[in-house]
């Protein structure tokens, strides 16, 4: 069996952080819960739409189309050390939780519970 080649010194270095944004705390893999070093943040005040109250959404469920609107999208995911959502997905705030949702189908692909206080 051939011996593996040694890695060059330094290895892969991530790009420098953008000014005004903290560096990501590490890659977040969907379904793994909170990312490494995650801390909840104070979010803007949240009001449930009429007829809704807190529900713990889980991966695989379909979020109602009402929540697939810009008023529910969370764009400051980088503050939590999260990477941008893949194409066709959005981070959606639902009460204290943050959900990664496929905007075409409404399917929840990730859930971070207690992301906001």
C-alpha cells in the first residue's frame, strides 16, 4: 500500500473575515443542532400571525406558505456563525427558533431551537 503524501505546511486557510462581520465559528451541518460555539442572540420582537402559536417544527415537516415571505426570512445568519443557505433555501425565523427551509416546497431541512431570546 503506498504511503500518503504529507500535507503542505499551513494546509487550507479560510478566507479572511469581511469587515464588520465575525468569522464563522465552523461549518454547520444540517440536522446537527447548534453549530460549535453557538450562543443565542437577542432577536427583534416576534409576534405570531393570527391563529398561530409556538410549535416545535422538526426536520422533514412542511412549513405553511405564509412563512415563506421576506418578513420571516432571517438574513443575519452570519451573526450566529452560520453560512449562507444553499440556493433555493432560506433561514426562516419562527418564534425563538431558526429553520432552514426549501422555498420551493416549504420542507424544513434544518432546525436550530432557541436561537433567539
